């Protein structure tokens, strides 16, 4: 597509859903109510690990106002030793995460749920449920969970022939690392830990579900995929998908954390039992105790290099907490960390460790920031050891088109080198830091990016405007980009395009809003639909003019006769053709459903400047630049927004965010006061440099942009702090107590 | 327990409602009053998504009892635009893409309007500290701060 001619692609248009969102009218999950609606609350485990001997709900059921009580017995039973895969999830785990079956596996694990006429009565009734527990030993940390005397969470899971909390292993191998390290002049090996961090969406999970007497079920909820909600609810309740209509509410943030269900199937069963619509809304404390987060990890990374900076070998061992069910993102940690580099010899191994924490959920490039943290911190030390600029050393080793990645694929059309070159040339990187206890860190990050299933329908209204329906919840402005593309293709004003998110009954199957896939995939189906519509419009004009459709061109929003017919008929606008639709063949509209492929990977380079207060241990971010290969920025402001948001989350992960557990295995900081996400006064302006290397496999050149900008963040910040103090840090977060302790230890060591 | 009868003003309209003694202003707004623009992100006054003003003072409505509205003037996000005419802050947030998911946006706008009423010419640092009680997980605050600063500049220009 010729950039010069673009009227809407690349423009900072006002999002179609914007006015509703700045006036408070937009309807998020908890904003929905129904006549006759009742409220449900969840009883949660007081123990981090226990067998459930029995549950007695009689007293709760007898409480006036209570309309229904649900336990695991009310749901489809999945044997614990048989996988039930749905996408990357397993429904036997999803069922047990939603409501505990044989055991409770973390403090806060749902055990039962009550629906009553008020939320207060439902909460009161929960207290009347009697659960007989056999308390078991528990482990929340990786080392405790994999210790020889640890109590396995599952009887059937074995590792190397023995019952174990190591639930899985993944290995990526390329070349021969022993031979590689033998060639190295410098070898650096370090061990690191990262803590679990929550996705931190401001909107708690919520839903309203109504099950009619005939079983037809309507779900209003906030999720990253209404089709995921439908499918998981169908699996867990046994209701056929065709009887479930899942309506996507506006979503108040997800970042991966809303790619699974917690509430919808529970509300469905309670609604079916009570005959009333049921609303459930989590409290923030429930969100923090029992949803997400992403894994905490421990890892050891070893990298070997020649004196000239050529990387010759890389070895990574990554242990990730899965929480209480298998499925930590080891693929992201072990698979992404070495990937940006053309290292001939790599061995990268990930271990999936279950422990008595809430089940992890996806978080923005799941696992990748963890692996990148280890690798990018070691790379920094390697550059330091051989006396090379850390970005120049990375550039020297970067993957190019044709490089085979450690996890298999051969790169095509990537902008890694261009991204690093842009960082090197940036005014930020050229400006030297001069202050005391100031430091600069850099890091790279890589992410797979996804394609997958999407559907769209493009309809021309009778007055010649356009309604586009897609199947992906709009989590960060995707409607605006879709409107840009549609207006561009049709050659009409942006304001004439409406973009709606369809529910599961009104649009074809569309996979999750996740994997940085939404604009990539929806642009493909919207483009195909719009092209079909343009063909129809040409046919309609041809019919009116009595000429062949091949002699009609569509230009600037009008049909025009061409070739021998040029100038023989006045052009016809979309409005004129829309008005004549009835007499020229009926409604004008077309859909497309695809399993999209060709989502090229994402790559980002971050530059971070910090200043450390050595007395207080606080870190101030002085300046931050995110450079990223964004393919083609369809709506640059929302691309920048993705980059800036990713940066802020990376800073939070690096500096303050962590789950703290007490001695009883309970989360000790389940609030936004104690779980410290970055606030406005913590951050400076966040600079962005968009490097546009269009994806040749996409009609508009789109490349996913949502996840890559989180990946380098923790490493870039850690490298900056290390640089500021001359002390290497290996454990996140770099919170004030940890920094003060490191400075004290360093001074003590110097004095000795 | 008997409900409490409250007489108040919401977005300029005389309003009466009944509430439980323990009911928060946020629950009253979102429930019987049908004003769901204020959001509950935390319920503990940490996220600012429920921001409203009471007699012009910025408060977290989750920390205020509904009964405390008696005799006071409440303003919520629903009262910020004048009919179809958006407040300059609302317009600027749209132009600069200062929202992504939008859940924090009502609270941020109410807080920012409250800032500009007190300080029409805030520094970046003043904006950042005033909005430090409004969590946003999507934007990294960059475009929010820019939108507030630019709006302030335009409103000063318009007032000259």
C-alpha cells in the first residue's frame, strides 16, 4: 500500500467508542443489571493446601433470601488424570480452579458459591457453609515445592519417575553449548529470581448471567474473548455452546489476565438453579488472592562471548511457578530469551512448577520478560567484561532475515537491527548521564505474536454508511484502527464507519484478544470483507449503467466507469448505491472468516536512565525510551500507548510489584495500597520511537505491538540501577529495602 | 435495619434516595441512582476510579457513606459534559488517545477537572502528584498528563 496516498491509515483519529468512555456511559461488566437480578458470593479456602472431606451447605440454603448454592458437584466432572485441552488451557484444571474438587490448593481457592437476594445475604450465607478440611503441608516458593520432602499437589503428576511438583519440562536446543563455551573468551553465569506480579487491570472480574427456563443462557461479562467465555462455560456446565450467548461488555483492562473464566460458569449454574439472573463482582482482594498473576521464577543464565563481542554460546535454565495447576509460561521464558540473537549454540530449558498459589494467568508476552530479564542482565555484564557498548554488542549479534531461531522458525522481514540502530542514533542514547548515582540500562525483548481465528462482517446501510462488526473485545483502541482501515479501503470519511464488537450469536468465531493478534487478524478479515463489498458495489453500478462489472473501478468512495465507458456515466457514490441496493440486488454486505497466519514477531529495545537515592533506596526513572518494530502503525497514538503502557508495567515489575506471603501461606498485600503499581508521580514522560518495518504477509503491514514492549523492561531498569550503583542486582523487585541492603553489604565488603 | 432518607444535589439536580446506613456513596450512585460512570476498582480508596466531587472537593466515593451526601452538592462524570458539548478535558483525552481500556478514565477526568479548577496553570509535577491517586494500568500516564497540560493551556487561552 502506498503510504503517500493514505488518507486514514496512520492518522490519529478519534476512537468510535471514545465519547462513551469519557462521559461514563460505556457499559463495563459490573455496570450491567437486570430486572429480578440476585447476587452471588464465593466461599474461599482458609488454607493454602487441604483435602476436602465434606461440604455441608444446609444451613446456608436455609438462610432467608438465599436462592441457590453451588459446589463442584453441580458442574461437569473431569477426571484429574485426563487432559481436556481447550486452546492452551486444560478444562480439568479450569474446573478445579473455578471451584475446588478434591483439594483446596491455595488460600482463597473457591470452595462454594451462594446466590441470594442481596450481596450481603450471599456473603452471610457463605459463612454458614461447613467445610471439613484435612490440612496438608504446603509450599508457595519454587525451592520449597521441588524439595525432596515437599508434599505433591497432585498424586498423578510425576517427574523423572517420582511424584513431583515439577509438572512439565520444555527444552530448546541449537548447536552444541559445550563446544560453544569452549570457544568463549568471556563466560558470565548468574542466577536470578523474579517475583509473581499481577496483571493489575483496574476492573475486577464481573458478570451477569441469565438462564431461561428452556436453558438458553445469556452471559454479560468482561473478558478478552466472548467465544472463550462461551466455550469454557459450555465445557464446565455441560450446556451446549449453541444455547449460550456471551455478550462482551467493555473491558477494563486484561493484559492476559482475562483470557480464562473464574465467575461465568458459577453464575450460570446459580442462575439455572435459582431461575433468576445472577450477578457476580469480585472485590479487589479476591482479584489479588485468586486470579492471575504471572509466574515468579528462578533461573540461571550463562553466556559465552569472544573478545570481539561475538556471542558463541548461551545456556538458560528457567523454573517458573505455575501456581496450583500446571501451565506456567515456560515457552515464553525458555523460548523467547535467546531468540533475538544469532547465537550458534544455545540450550534453553524451562520447568513448570506447581505450588500452593493461585493459578497463573497469561500476562502480556507470558514468560518472556522473565527469560529476557536473566539473559539481558547477563549480556550487560558480558559487554562490560569485554569493554563494549552494550547496544553495539547486541547489534553485532542480532538475528537478521534468514537467522534460524532457537525454537525453530527462520526469521523473515524482521526489524531487529533497525530497531537497535534507531536506539543507538536516538538523542536519548547520545546524551550522556552526568549525575551522581545515575545510571543507564538497555535491554531487548522479543515476542512471538499470534494470528489465529477471526471473523468480520461489513455491511452498507441503506443511507450509504458502513457498519463493521468484529469478534474481539476492544481493549486499547482497536476499533479506531479498524475504522481507519475500512475508511481507507472504501475511500470514505472515517466518521461514516461504525465499528461494533459482536457477541457470540451475531459474529463468527473469533479467538481471544491476546497474543498481540487483534489488529493483525481483524484487519485481515475486515480487509477481505471490505474488498468483497467493493466488488458488490462495482457490480451494482455496472447493473445500473448496463455495462460489465469489470469496466467499473472504485475510487475515492465512488464507482466510476472505465475503459471504453470512461466518462459515459456520472460516478455513483456509496450513498447513491446504498439507496439503490433494493432495486439492484438487495442488501450490500460481506463477511470473512479466516484462520490467519503470517503474524511476524515483535521486537523492542529499551533505554532507561535512573537515579538512585542511596539513603532511601528509591529509584527515580529519569528518562525512558522504547524503540520498537511496529510493522505499520495504523493508529500511531494507540501504538505509542501500547508501548508506553508496556514500559510502565515493566518499571513496576522491576521496582516494586511483588506478591508477599505471610507465614500461613496467605497473600499479605492483596490491595492496591500494598501491591505497589506505578502511579502517575512515579513516572516521567515515556518516549517512543516507532520503527516501521511492514509485515509483508499482511495487507496493511501490521505486526502485533501489544506485548513486546513489556519484555525488555525489567532488565533495562535493573541494568540501569546496576550501572548507577556499580552493584549487580539479580533479584526483583528492586524495592527500597533490597537496594539499601545491597548498598550496605557493598560498603561493608569494601570496608573489610 | 431501616433505610436512611437522603436529600442531596447530584450534577445540579435535586435528588432524593434511600440507603442502608453502611452503604457507600459509590454503591448508592451505581445502584439506586443508576449512575455507573464512577467505577469500583478497589473499594479502599487506592485507585481513584470512583472519584466524584462533594461541594467541589475531590473524594473517593467508595470511602464516603451515602448518608453523608445529605445537603451537599455531588458532581460525577455524568455531569461533566454539557449536553452534547464535551468538557475540554474530555475532548482532549479523545484527541490525544489518553485512554485505552477506559475504566479509570471517568475518575481521572473528574480528578483533572478538580485540579484545573484550583490551579489553571499546573506544572507537570503538579499534575502528576494530583493524579497520583488515580491508577491507570494501560497508558503509563504519558498521554493523560499531556492531555491535562494541553487542556489547561487552551482553557487559559480561552479565558483571556
